[in-house]
C-alpha cells in the first residue's frame, strides 16, 4: 500500500485517556501556585520541566502528585480543564473523556465538591464555545485502600449525572484490579460505567482481572496484552477497546523506543486500539503529537490513522447516533489525503 501522510490535525478524533491533572503545564503550576501563595521547590517553569526525566511510572507519580498540590479552588480546576479543552479543540478533538483523581485532592484538604464543580463548569464552557463534548471519569487510586475508594464513591453519588464512569489508576505493580472488585460492583450497580488501567507495567493477568472482575467497558493502556495470545484473541473477539498512550509508554520506559511499540501489531491483530495522550504536560505531547510520532515510528498508513480515529469514537461512551455523525465526518476528511 502506498503510504500517504494524512492531515492528522484535520482528522476528527476523540480522546479517551487523559488525566486532567496531567495537563498541568509547568507555567500554569507556577501561575496557580502564586495565586494561592504556595511555595514550590523549583526556581521556575524551565527548571521544573527539566525534572521530567522519568525512570518508570512511580518516578513520574512522585512529581505528578507534587504538582497537583497547587490546585486548591474551583477556579483552579476550571482554569486547568478549560486550558486543556481549548488546546485540543485546535487539534480537532471533538469529544474527550477525562480522568480526575478526587482522592489525592481530598488528601490535600480539598473538598470533592470543589474539584467537580470547577471541572464541570469548564466542560460546560467548552461545549458552549467550541461544541466540544466531554465526559468525566472518576478514578480510584489503586495504591490507596479499597475502603478509601468506597468512601470516594459515596461522595460522588450526588454528582452521578456529571460522571459517566469510574476508573482505576496510579501505581500498577503490586496493586491488582482484584483488590477493587467490591467498589466496582457497587459503582456499576449505581449506574456508572467502568474502565481501568491495566497491562501498562502490570502483567496481562491484570487485564484479565479488569475484564472478568471489574467488568470494564474498555482497558486503559493494555499494551502488555500482546504478551498473551489468548488475551489477544479475546480482545479481538469482544472488541473491548484499548486506550493506548504511545508517548507515555516511551517516557515511562514501557517501551524502549516508539519503533518497538505494539500499536501496529494491535491493529494487525484486529484489536480496537486508540491513541491518546495520558499526561501530556509531563510526556511532551498532546494528542496530535502522539498520532504524528507513532505514525512516523511505525510507518502507519492513512488507513491505519483513519482506523485509529474511527476507533476513538467507537470506543467512546457517546450514543450511537453521535458516534455515527463523527464517523461520517472522518470519512469526509479522509476522502482527500494530504501529502
């Protein structure tokens, strides 16, 4: 097949794996810290950015949680969320499903209500200004006790109309999905959908657990699924989506290079893989950069890129009519590839 370079920025796409706290750029950290009179252990934004040299997931999380401490007010969460949505609407993101981590904020003394009010207001602003839709996914921190997750779920119930799903994130190794079977069952019974980070640093067994015990609608990351042929066969048959984050996998050394990334193999295997940015302020790339860099490294074709864009909507929690509208828009854009 002749390889074209389609205009990635023109492709309508959805982002399904982005942590709103992971869009906190160093400049905004300093801006909000000054507003809230919070001292930082870095001289300026450039020095902070230079510290983004991670050995693994845990080394990233240590700095990530430190940056989150500047977020104190609903205005902070609003400004953070709106900055992300304004940025990605320029990259033709039409829909986003955004993770947020209330447990960590509550550990810093911030009320659950403060977090969700600020984020929700920004989501409404982006919808009104750009027509960009966004859903919220409340993540439980897997390195905290399941009892903490259950308490957080209780707090979230009064806001269930603003939260589409629950998720599971943070340090994966040694914190299997099976620990959270009870809270996920409760969440599903309360009407929430479910997703979970699994198979990033953790083994394929964690993906099995996410599917069988947490009963997730999609798996976040899931790159290590490719190590288990039976799991690959199941994911192909069921079309449970994988929200893959190439630049994150590179920066956290899940893969040694993008040329070694399994995304192309996922597509060849018939898996419903998608491309996302994860924590773009820390991993040097929002969604377009992820598309461009993985396309170059793996020599993806136009058809591959179109499939990934379509998968992003097919894997979303949008209603079927809205999905179809976005798929038709992709067809219209992809009819004339850009060289």
